[in-house]
C-alpha cells in the first residue's frame, strides 16, 4: 500500500488526542477534511478486532502488571533463567521464532526505526503477549503510540500505510502514485521460516499445525485499569 508522505505529515502536524477513561479519541484534518476516530472506529477501518484485548503502553519504566513481569519476560526471551536484572535483549540472544516475532512487533505493533538488533521494553512486552497468544487490542496500542510520537521532537512518523486506509475512509483526496517496492530486509526466506518451526500450506505460513492453530486458548483481557499505564486512566 502506498504511503502518502505529505498527507501523513499534515495528519501528525494537526493531530491531537483526547484521553478518556474508557477510550482515546484522535482528531486531525488533511486537505481540509476533518478526521476523528476512537479505537473502535479505527478497528472498523483497519478491519481488525478493537473492543477488547491488552493495550498497555510502557516506555522507559517497565512496570509489573497482571501479565507483565519484566524479569520473567527477559529470561524467556533471552533464553537464560539465571538472569537477575530485567534489561533489554539483543536479537543475537533470541531463537529464530523469537526474532520473527520481534520483527512483527517492530513492523506492525510499536513501529520504530533505526537499530533492529536490540529490543525495547515495549518490544519485549508485546513479544511475550503474542507468544503467549494473548489477545492484543492493536488499534488502541496504535493510537497510544501515535500520541507518544507527537509528543516527541523529530520522531519518525509511523503507520503511514495504515493511515492511507484512514484517509480513504474519511474521503481525503489522494493522488495515486506508484507503490514503492518492498525492501529486501522486509522479507524472510523459506529456510528461516522453517527454522522458526512454521508450516506452509497452500502458500500460507502457519504458526503450529493442526489443532495447534486453534485460537480458543487466547486470553481476552479488557482495556481496564490494570493496563492503563502512563497517565491513560
């Protein structure tokens, strides 16, 4: 999907966020068209669940919550039960499947740019949620990260491809251009995916096989006060 860079820049430049107890509301405008959505409206636009799921947002202070136990997460992802402090994990310490999940988090959940060989506290938190098959409220996480981005100076502007879907939903006039070719490092080779113990069927790669693909063991966690971190209460 093409990223409309100028529209993305205008959207973030005019963006404000209203933090309410049960939801956040994003307001902006692009080319004179008003845009306003909460996590449920954005979920509808993006075609993903948005009414429930984990949505904690933790930056430098890695707090412990119902699911977030920093040292335990660090030990699991670093594959070292003897660790005594909860610090960042290098990709070289991860197994292939963990590196795969780390890539998915960086590209789809908490988008960040620059170094990819070290995981942030947020990366580790959502890696653990995904590997434990806990339900994540991705639309609300996206909105919280967008709110953080506009509070920082000179931060890269994330979710440009998803914002194209938002612009289209609100009728923003967009100039259609040729899509950029995906970069080589955005792909995984079949050999690596096999190392991750993924299975391929009819051209689709799956995590697990047969009964292991079932999703009824996911934990549905509502966006309640247990997960409202950093003043989002």
